[in-house]
């Protein structure tokens, strides 16, 4: 079978010069978009809200995070990391009637300084690794849902080529490239955008409280012919400066532990693996100086809270929250299977760190909802006890 690289003429291969020309053109278009937005007024940046959290669902989308027969799994892991960061900025947004939703205005530039990593990106006829690559899966899902929900499309751009099996084949795609290739939506009614990820799926949902009937649009808006493209992971043109070859992930589990419980340490020893990463305990491997300092500060915060005679659960929650934030900063894109101490779980969940990952929980107590039920029963039996209130957790923590 003839490979894609065999069909590419050597003169058509990307070069450093062609990439430089591309970047210069791109920055020219970015400056032009900035000027136009300044002149016409930039779209508003919308905040998460809950007014429409229980509203009816207009449309929803579900897509696989891991494509079948993926050659370079590291780029897929990078894509999931980029989607994980994007979800934090887009989930729960509520856009008022006639307000414009802008993908890039809401997300901001996908730069390495903000935690975005290399993912797959279609550029100049080839699939290449690029910082922030893979965000088009999210823009595709939002566009597809928006069309079926009856939203007005202010700006949308098709991919230059339709990959086999992609939404582009059915003309339901929307490519994005900061900041001049944007996805912008508007509606004459208020609507809510929800974006979620689990281990295997990306899900998008659009809600609205409007009651009037809307026209049902066809799912197949058009048909485009799929074309083969070069892929830097599998292309055999080793002379091309972009060639990286196929890379595979190294399966491992990453342990996030808050305290050296004897049971946890025994379990850790029983599941000893040279490839594992352990964070959060003294002597842990792969741990930065910053995390060690954070662990020390969390312990100090705990001692100060006890000295100030704060309730023990409140002091413990403050310590866990600080430690969870420090450990989350040490997670890598390829940390796809976590083993998490129970006390760290709600804070990691709230920060969006569990999205797109598998996780097991090391439990040191009953689930928080069960504890709260027991406290309620005890408070009913002893209505005069003031100390029972000290052990109640905030509603947001229970929900997380």
C-alpha cells in the first residue's frame, strides 16, 4: 500500500521558510482581528452562572476522546490536557439574549505559559504537533450543538481538509486558530453552555428556558470528500524538519497522597511499580521543591488553625485544599490514571483536574454525604449540642 508520504512531492514538503512565512501571515491576520475588535467592540466575556442550570436541553453532543488506531498517543494525551484547560473556561457559561459568544474571547490564547501542551493540529495540509492542538474537537462539538439548538452562527470556518470519519465530512465542523479564526454564536434568547469530560468522552450540552418551538435542522448539513493528509507521527519523510516519528505513552499510575497512613503505605508497597509517580508524601519521587514547600506550608497552616482553636474539620479542609492545589500543579498530560487520597478528591474535582482521567480513591473515612447524615441524626438526638455544628461541611464541598 502506498503511504501518504509517497504521494507528496518533495517540493511540497513543509520547510522552515514556509513555516516562517505562515507565522508572519498569521500574525498579520491576528493584528487585523485585534484592530477590528477594538474598532467594532470586542464580544463580552461571559461568566459562569446557575440561573439556567435546570433549564431544558436544546441540544447535546458526545464524542470520543481517544480515536481508534491512533499512532501517536502522546499527542492525544496532549489534546486531552488542552481540552481539560478549556473546559474550565467554558463550562457553565450563561450568555444573555443577543449576547455574542466568542470561543477565543472566552478561552484566551492557548499558550505554554498557561499550561497548554502539544496536541494534533491540521496545518498546511499536514497534521503537526502544536501547542494548544486538539481544541478543534471542542469547537466542532459546540458548533454542532449550536446548529441543532437553533443558535445563530455569527462566525464559523470550515477545516481546510476533511479527515476521514470527522465532522468535517458532514460539514458540521468549526476550526479555530487564535485569534482570527474564531467561532462566534448568538441567539435571541438566553442560553447556557455546559462542557464535561470523563475518562473516555467529551460532552457538550446547550440549555435554554425558551418554550417556543424551533425548526429541526438536518444533522447532515452537507457532504465533503475526505482527503488524506500528511501526519508528522507516521510520515516517512524523515528529511522534513517536522518529522517526529511515532511515540507511545508509558502506562503508569500517579499517586497523590496527603498523609502517610499505614494502610496507604502498605497498599503502595504492595503495588510497587518502577514507572509510578508518587506525590504528596515525604520522600516521594518526581516531586518538585515547590510541592515540598507547599506541603510544609499546608502543615503550618494546619498547626496555626489548631492553635487558634478552629474546628478540626475546618482546619483539615484548609490544609487539604492547599495541598491539592500544589499537587495538581505537578500533574503532567500523560498522568492519565490517578490514585487519589479521599481528602484531596473534592478539590481536584472542583479544579477540573479529574476530567479526562481515570482515578481510584484511597478512602480514610466514610463518604462525606454519609457523615453528614450521621451528624444530622446526632443533632436531632442532641439539639442542645453546639459542637456538632463544627463538623458540618460546606454545601459546595459535599457536592464536589
